[in-house]
C-alpha cells in the first residue's frame, strides 16, 4: 500500500532537501495569486505589466508592488 504524502502545493516541483525554499516560495505565490483591489474605488485591478496596474471599473492606472499590491 502506498504512503500518503503531505500536500505541498505549487512548490511540489522541488524535490526533497528544499524545505525553507519551498516554504518561502509557497508564501510568495499565495500572496501573488490573491485578488487585487483598486485603492481608489475597490474595483478589480488587473496587472498590465511589472508594477503597473489598471482598474477595470474606474479605468485608472497606478503603480504598485511588482507582483502584488497588498503587503
């Protein structure tokens, strides 16, 4: 019978011996994939390029963090 492995998430592509790296990567990618809100109207923000965001609702363009707006 096979052994049930612990779910690692997106960092499962790394093998054994990368424990700290996996945990850091999981935290960054989880933060990166959350829904981003516009700071002006709280509408949906879409990333245009690195650090440039555009709101679908109010059509404002603004700068933020490279991959995410919230810290």
